[in-house]
C-alpha cells in the first residue's frame, strides 16, 4: 500500500499543488514557475525532516532520485513537443513526490503507471475537449477538415497502401491477431486531419497586445516595428512581449492549447484508486 502515514502528506501536497495548477491553467492559460518549483521545495523539505526524525535518510534520497529521473522525463516530453513548458515543469516537480516506496522496482512501477494513466486519461480528456470546441464551431471545423483532407490526401492513399500490405502480410504469415494493425494504420491520417482541423478552426484566437502572456504561441511569424518575432514552441519571451506591447496596437493571432493540467489530477486519483485495491 502506498497510502502509508509517511506518504499521506506527499499525496495531499501533490493534490493541493495540482488543483492550484489547474486553477491557474484555466484562469491564465499558464502555470507560474514559482508554484511548480515550490512543490519540489516542500516535498524535499518534508522528506528531509521525516528522515531526520526517523534517522533514515533513504526517504530523502528517494525524493532526490525521483526528481532527477523526472527532470529527464520532463525535458524528453518537452523537447519532443508532447508537453508545453508548464506541464513539463509540473511533471518534474512531481518527481520529488512519486518515489513512494523503499523498493525501486515498485517505484519504477509507480512511475510507469502514472505516465500511462496520464497519457491515457489525457488523451480522452483532450478528445472530449476537442468535441466541445467542434460543437461551438461546427461549420468552421467542417470547412477546415475539407481543406486539410485535400492538403494531406496523399497521406490517405499511402495509409491505404500500407494497410492492405500489412493485411496480406498477416494472412500469409498466419498471425491473424495482428490484423487490427491495419485499422490503426487507416485511422492515423484521419486522426491527424482531425487534430489539424480542430487546431486551425477552433484554437486560433486574435488577442490585443495587452492580453498576451509570456509563452503565448504565435500563429505565425510577425514583424513589429522592424523586429521579426518568430512563432516557435517556446512561445513569446518576456523581452518579445514587452516589445509587442510597446510598439504594436494591432491584434495578434495566437494558438491557444487545451488546458492539460487536469490530466495530472486524473492520474493522481487513478493512482489512489489502484493503490486502494492493493495493486502495488
């Protein structure tokens, strides 16, 4: 069981910080760095004080080791563009919380299930949110879907070719249990076009310079008072934001992502449910 008296405070700490991150994400579409990194400070301070009290410093060392592992994971997800900066920092901060066992085989199992729950629950959450956006702008979504389909029609032809090839390969080899892969291959271009259509029709907004925030994703490169500001994954920097607000009065097109922090909350709740049934 993970919910021991020693770990209960860590669970409560993570829950409070994730709820705070969700509130910030919905309110400002960003999570403060200070909020994310203060979770590390509180989690490690609790681990250290507990270790001093019990004269067993492994509890503190486990927190440091988990933090280092999640620094690697957070940067991996960020630079592979699966996570935005705030999400990656929140994941890194949870690294100081999640080593909840003195057995590192169990800890790696905890990490694996948390990431699995996060990606699964996150995918379902994003899909439901996308359906909500489509409902609000059905006409624009259908129009953009047609545009994206024409743009990537060769991908559909290639997917059909690969699916047929895989189907015949499975039949020849006799491994019929893998025939579902053909369907996955066929679905991939549809999912890609679906996501692109949602992004272009429902997630591009026009904002006044005073309403922009640090890290905002520009829809495309802009030129403000002779200075070119590029649209990139890192978003608008503080210096670029000051320049835009000082020299531009025109609205700026930005891409606003789906608030992803609720996925952390779903994952933590699922971890508690799984632990309640004695899985760990």
